[in-house]
C-alpha cells in the first residue's frame, strides 16, 4: 500500500566501492538505498525523489519509488504489446498474414526504444523479432544465443506504450517503415502494408485500454498512394504469351512439365497458387472442344515457419472467398489437349496434384521462376529482357484477362472467371475496359438506329 511516510538520510561515501556514494531513504518501515559513481549523481537522484514528495506523491514501500515512477515501471512496453498482438492474431490468420504482420512489427519495434546503446546489428535484430518474437509456430526451433541476446536487449530498451501518445515517437516508427535495412526507401506497397500493421497494433492497444485513442489520427502523415492499375507496357500480348508458353516446352523435360503450369495461368487466368493446388478431378477434359476447371482452393508458398503443420505451403480456400467455395473456369481446346498430354506424360503427384516439383513434392515458386527466366531469354529480344515485360509467369494472368475483355466478354463474367470482384476488375483493367468503350458505343448506336428505322 502506498504511503506518504518517507524519510531521506544524508548521502554517505563508502571507500573501496565501485560506486562509493550511497543515497539512502526509508518508505514506511522499509529502508532503500542506491549507489552512484559521483556525489553529483546521487544528489540529482535525491532531488528527483524530494520533488515527488513536494508534489504530494505517495511512495511504494516495496520498490521505494514514488507513484508516478511506479506507474511507468509497471507499464506495458511496446515490445510486450506487439508480441501480445501477434499472438492474439496468430490462430485466425493465414500463413501469409502471419509472416506479413511479423515483418511489419519487426520493422517498427527497433525504432521504439529508449536509446541505441548496446544495440545488436540491425539484421540480427530484425531476424530475431520476425522469426522468434512474433512467431508462435510449434515448429520454430530454439533460438541461437545471438537471437536470445538481441531479444533481451529489445525487451530492456522498448519504450512504454504510453510514450506512443507523443507524436515524435510515432514519427520515429513511421520513418522506420519507409526504409529498407540498407537505408534506401521501401516500395510504396510495402510501406502501406506496414502502416496497416502499425495501425492494427495501435487499435488493439486501445482495445486493451493501454491507449485512449489511436495516436495515428493526430499525426500529419499519410502512407503513399499506390498505382493499382496494371502497367500495360509490360503485359505480354496474346501471341507473345502463347510463344512464351510454347518456348518452355523446348527446355527439356522440366520445361515441358512446367509449360502446362504456365498454360494454366495463360488460358485459365489461374493464380500460380491456384494452379499449384489442382488435382485431376478438378478438370473436365473432353476429347474435343472446351473443357472446365473447377478450382477448389490454392496452395501459396509461405515458408514452414508460418504454417500450422510446418510445411512450406498452406492449403487455403480461393482468394476472398469462403473456404469451401469453388470457381469454375471454362478452358479452350488448346489447353484441354495440353493437360491431357501432360497427365499421359508425367502422371500425377503422390497426392494427386497435376504439377509437382522436379524432386517430388509441391512445386515451388523458386523452380517456376528459374525456368521462366530461361523462357524470357528464348522469346524476348535482349532489350525486352532488360525491361519488366513478362517479368514473372503471373503476368500471363493479366494477358489472359485482358484478352477476355478484348474479345467482348461481359466484365461481370470476366470478373467471375478471374476470381475478382467487378470493382477490382475495373480498378486494375481500366485501360482495357476504356478501350472497349468505342466498340460498345457503336453497338448501342447500331441497335438504336435499327429501332428508330422501324
């Protein structure tokens, strides 16, 4: 129980001590003392405690501290709160969300410290935070000593969360999310993602009543605007996309296998993670004519640290849909034949998947990217290879969707096949849709002329 019964003694000097000047005081019946290197330091601390007495503050008999210092000492630190936030979110988040949240918090936390004395190297601290402090996987290995030391340092130095009510402290964190570890500016999308992580953690602090309101509202700072529309200079034309897929067939047996994977993106507009997840029962493959894919989900690669089962891929539902939802995508005869030939040539993986890694198991993005790099060098001119034209196989999806729009499909049907909302389709494919405006106007005019002539 706090008390106003506080008594101070004269500072005494003790010889042969590392810190010879001892400040002594009593709170209630409990004696307290603290030693200092110089008498000036001891006098300064005595003056601080006397100021608390003069302000009418009660003292804590156990710690010997005035109430104001006791509250600060007992406050939750930003680091403790950030760990709690990540832990609460962990069970309900996807593996990618977990990894992104940990990365954002690991960027913010080193900026929210009292000082940098004794700080570990930035890369060591970032890894310690993202892979251990904000990771709650049962499959995470024991941290090495360097990680343990880094986490002990950040635990000591982390500011109390109440300090985030100060705008200068908030700006330190905001500055941190704009920079990469090498000090250069981060990508706008990365800044936006980490800003969202920061805002979410602060909202959770309000929920826990550690803060009265989200302090971001009072800081004149906004995340950068990002360009959502696709840069059509670097999307391959339909013929170019077909040539890229066909070229992969010339790169040995591995290229032949992956040509069907690339074809799935090019003719069905599947996301790579959706194509990776496909099994033979997900296809309707008639002898002639159009077939069908009934996409049941996706298998994004996220790293074994972030999944519940310790595998490098996570079984998930389709993007922005319920876990049990499917999406049917009609596929042209050229791709139907391709899939039939692929199954005849390569069979199925042990778990029934159409596509598998060269050494067995799940197909990795590293493997598909390595072959795609060779494909670009085969098809594109050297000056094109030096640009982002068809930089990744995912660009085939944009080529497919824009082709559907150019062919005159209803945007609602295009959005359904692509697994987009109509709003997102218009946001990303505005130029293609605008390019169809004159054609649409001509159709309306033709209809009206016909009606008016009657």
